[in-house]
RNA sequence: GGGCGCGUAGCUCAGCGGGAGAGCGCUCGCCUCACACGCGAGAGGUCGCAGGUUCAAAACCUGCCGCGCCCACCA
C-alpha cells in the first residue's frame, strides 16, 4: 500500500490524512517532496505587490564542481529564512541559479569532450555534438564560441539535474520554475546590456594601462582576484653610480628589473638623501641615467631608504611612475619573460649602449626567476652588488588560482570606475543590514583598500564577450575611442561572429572595415548581476518591479570583496540603489580538526550520503544550530540529535492527537500556565527569527518542546484520559492540541518533512503555507495563565523522579507521601497541580510546609508483598 | 603591519553586569498504557592568562597568550 492509498488518488490531495499506528520517518522525504512540487507549495505568486514579497538572491553554485557540506549549511540557512518569511505571510521569491560559466566549466568541457573554444570560427547551428563522445587521445577539436557554449549547456544540464535533486532532498523551498544559468542567453544579455549602459554613462572606459597580469593565463586580472602569499625572497643591496662621483645604494628583491629602472626615489624629508635629490645616477650594468626623486610613498625605514622605480615591479611603481610623470621602459613580456630591447635607441638611452645590450642579452628570454639569478652574478662581477643578498620572507601577489607571481604589465583593457564611487559604496555598505553585523568590517576594509578601477576584460575565450566592435582605419589600426555598439535588442551578440550594422562580414579585420573586441568579461561582471538576471531585468519588467531590490543576499564571507562588492557596485551604477536590504553570511564547515572542510583535504563527506544516513530533517537541524557568521563544526552527533527530535515530534504528536476525549475550553490553571509559557516562547522565537537568528529560535522552541513532553504531557495525561472527569479532560486535550499546533509551526522551517507529515494528519493544506504562530493563537486561557504553576509542577515532578532514581525503582513506583517545603506564595499555587502531580507520580498524599526556600521530600511506599 | 571573530564541563555550543548552563558523551537506574530510535537521575568547570572598573565580573576596560579569518604599496 502506498501512502497515497494505492488507487491513483490525485496528486493534489494531501497524501497522509490518516495518523499511522506506528509513525516513522521512512518514506516521508520522497512523499512530501513530490507533493510540494506537484501542488506548487513554493511557487511564487507573481501577482503579489513588492511590499508583500520577500525576494532572495540565491547564490548560484558552480555546477562543474560538486556540492559539499558547506553548501548544505549555507543553503539550509537561506531556506530557514525563506520558510519563516513565507509563513509570516510574505510571498517568497526564491529562485535558483546555476553557475556554469567560467574556467571550471571551460576546463571540464574541454576534457570531457576533447574540444577547445576557438572564437574565430563561425557558429555551426547544426553541429553534431553526439560525434564528440569518447574523446580518447585525439587532438582537441576546435569549436566556435557559440557551439562551445551550447556544449557547456549540454554537460551542465546533467549536473544541474543532480544538484536540483540534492537541493530538493534537502527540502529547499525553491521555486524551480525560476531558475537561470550564468552561461545562458539571459545572463549574457544582462551582462552585455549592463556593460553598454556603463559605457553610455561613462562608468566604463578603455585604456592602455599597467595592470596586474597572470603570465601563465596571459590575461589581466582584477584586484579582487589577487591574493598575497608569503614567500621567501632576497634583498640585494645595489650601488648606483652618481655621475658626479660617489654612489647611491638601494635594496631590491627584483634586480632583474634594473634595465626597466626609470628613477630612484627617497622620502622628501629624509635628511640622508636630501643632497642627492635632483641628481642623476647611472643604473648598474646598463648605465642608463635616471633621476633621484622625492615622493611621500618612499619609506625611509625600508631598505636603505632609497627605492628603485621600475616599469613595473609592483603597484607602487605604477603610482610613482604616474605621479612623477616618468617614462616607461618595459622589459617584461606578457608571457613573463624578459624581452629584447635596444639600448641607445630613443627611450633607452645609455652611457654605454654596447655594454647595456650585452647585459640585456644575458637575460633576454628568461623568466624572472632565472633572469634574477643571472643578473646577480653580473652585478657581483661588476662590484655593484654590495654584500651578500639577505634572505627575507615577504608577501608576493598571486592570481588566486595562479602558480607564478603576478607581473604588472601594460596593456589595453576595459575598466569600470570604482575608485571615484568609493564613498558612495561605503555608504551603501552601511545601509545594508549585515547578519552578523561585524561582517560589514570586511566590506569596509576592502572598499577602503581599493587601489585600482575594476579591470573587467580578460584575454580568454570562454565567457561573455564585450558587445563591441572597433572601426579599423586605412592603416589597419582599430579606433578604440569610439567603439561600435549594437542595439540592446540584439543582445547577446558575439563580436567575433556577428557583424556591426553598416558593415559586411568581409570587412572584418580589413583596413577601412571593423574588428570585434577579442576579450571576454571577468566572470564577476555576470555574477554581479544575479538579482537582475533572476529578477528578469528588462526581459520581464513586471516581475522585476515586484522583486527588485531584493530582500536578502545569502553568501559566504570569502566572497564579500567579489560577489557582494561587485553586486553593490553594479546596482549602484545602474539603479542608484542597493541590490538588496539584508545580507546573511554563513560560516564555513570545519572538520573536527578545526580546518575548513574541503575535498582537497580528503574530507570526502557527500551531502547525499549524509541526507540518506541521518535524514534531511536531521541534517537541517545540525545546520540550523549554527549561527550566521560562525563557522560550524561538522558534527554527526548533532545530526543524530536532530533525528531524535524528528522522531519525538512524530510520537508526541501521535499521542496528543490520539486522545479520545473531545477538546473543550482550556479552563485548568496548569493548562493555561503551559500555554502562557508557550506564548512567550513564540514571542521570543519570532523576534530571534526576524533578526536572522534562526539558531536561537530553534533553541527556544526545542527547549520548550522537550520540557513539554517530559513534564507537561506526563502531568496531564491521566487527566486527559478522563481521570478527573470530562471538563478537566477536555481542557487538557484542548491545551495539548493548541500547543502542538503552534509547536509544529515553530518547528516547520527547521524540520519541514516531519512537521508536514504530522500536519497532514489533522490539518488542511501545507504547514509551510500556514501562518507563523502568534501568542493570540493560544486562546484566551493562555493570556490568563500563570506561568509559575507549570514551573512548580515540573519541579516537584522532577524531585519525585529523583527520589525514585536514587532508590533505583521504577518511575511507576508508588509514593506514600510527598512533603513540599516552600514559600507561601508558591504553596498557594500547589492546589492547581496537586491532582495532576498525584497521578503523574503515583503519589498517595501531598503535604505542605511553609519554608524560606523550596525543597521537596519524598517518601516511597513500601513495596507490597 | 592593520582589522574582525573566537577561546565556558571530555566534545559541540548557549549565556555577555547579580544563581555557571544545555545537548552529546560518560556513570547509575527504569520494559512508566506516545516513543527502548525510549524514559529518569547523577558525576563533571580556578568561564585562556594577568591587571583594572564595580557593592558585585564568565560577561565591561587594558595588556598579553592561543586559534581562525579578512585586509595590506612585493623597495
């Protein structure tokens, strides 16, 4: 027999309806997941007005990776809030995105199909992708960009299906009708449109400028993708000869850049070098005359106090170069090797060009590390190297996924103005509600530390191309100052395949013709538009007006400087507003050794395995116990506790709903007392949840619930069975059901499966569309309840149990006499629980003694026979 | 180098100006008519260290120590 009754009952009927004899968690997950999907429980009602909508900017997971426990943690956190807000009556817009753009997908598709992206190829709409299966060791087949993107879509569709299944299993209350991919048309259209608007508003510009450059990927990278790595290096003390005799000593860790030296610099107030400022020195080996200049950024404490300015050793060099208006002598090439230059020519003046060229020949073609070694030998021979190099450890900039240090290389790139918006961006950051608040410090320190505009162009092939062409003049030079832009309605376009209006295809790359921009955008240029993409910006204005700006951005803290920052930036520049009002930052999952869990460390815990082993409600319980912003320890014990809770909810509910007496008015003081206590729990749990503190909400509810089953249920069950007559029984049954009804709803966001199951036994519709409880639900009796009665009853019951435990007898063991010592006010309340206590503890008599402090003495009855 | 967070029972954590707490684990008991996937009870802590403020400090201030993270102009 299926839980549906086995006779083809229509899907939309609630599946259970009947309380089972022996409730179990088995089968609940697939049953309810199916029903939720079929009945559209989480479907977004797009007729709702903006003020009744709660919109979530879901993070699109990278589909070419795999989901790990960290996803389970953070996506559960988001779902908790989604469910809470939905129950509070808001229409929740909870879409799902799939990040299938970017390098990971590119690599995966390359390897999986044995292909590569070749943007210059024309699109073949009839390409037979099936022919690509089984790549073996044949050569990589080149594909046009559009074909490559289609192929990515084919592969990632499979991944997306698997991800969706896991997320559904985890009970994410996502509306699956609202999903998007970052490589899809909508995303590319939005990215290109956003770029064109930046361009139109002069927020984007192109420039030939020094930027951070990865010599392996051979592309520019943005500041946000750079990380410092502590590396070993060496300080070399090197003498520059003064033309008027004497030397100026500098220290550098990059002597191979001496041929690129354009000046020396000292701090303007540095007494030691004041006399040298304005003089000319000759670079060692190359004998290039360079000036000694003064600038505030020179640090008298570092090295000798004199720094060598090269074009370009680091970003400080760029600053000096720009502010001191120095010439450029670039020797570093895009592949990271030293280039060949001719000293003696214009811009490469030397007092001894022959020697200079000979010296450069020694290192030309070498990569930095090798060139350094060679030049140090040469400096040693020429006696310009003073003393032995000193080994140091210093931070070196790397592309976050790169293997070799970044170089600063001048190239033409597209930039988005960020520096001039710094103050606005800081203001927006302050307007956001951060959960937890201290995470704002990460954002602030990042924005304050910005030192360059956002370089958004990448010299890669797979990604969203710039929707631009450039006119080519008669000499064959592109005119970058006046790019040709397409109509927005034509987006997305590929400038390497599509032809600009007014030109024909055969004019491509011809003098007097046009050329397409060869670059693609930084992946963050698309990712920073997730609220717009999910919300239907320009594509679906009606939807967009109902969901934007959104209410919540959930995300991890390590991408505050990228995803969060760029999203705020884009929204500011396009809409002049924040993209959302709240940000919820989940922590990482740490393994028991306190290290971040990751598959690279060998901590292979698959989420699906966890869900199957412990149950989704149990795993969610673990995730829900971790607060936002705090790293969570991977703790299967906690999942077992969650499972116990789910089972307890089943059993307590069955018991409560199985009472035969009809519920009546809640008249008994103990019942009212319990409901009064529940009323304040509802208040506190609601406040906590509304403040994004789901862990506290759960803790409060759970604490109440366990006491409810241990004490209240025990105290009233005999009365509920009718031990004291009909009215007292009716009061107990009513109070039990009222409490259960509210507790189930308080628990619903945390353990959606088991609460839905119990709800179906006696209520209509989905609990996840039911109203979040309020104290008024508990009826007038609760308002009149005195919470101390419940507390007193529980305390005395505990004291009686304790005596039985100490005597090692059954909890059903008969008690002759219980003497309650307490203050008069509390003793006065005892009458309200006396009879329930006698039943629950199997107590024959209760006596009271007035005392200064409470204590209970229990006398067990002698065992019969 | 600057910043943020965290250091409370064996473990995971809550508490954040007036009783040192919860769950798990451990020990001991209990087949009590919802649940043995259960129930009850117990043991267990100089609240990282040192100063200070206060009638009162785990909580507030200062300084250190340890752990994690974020940021930082590589001379």
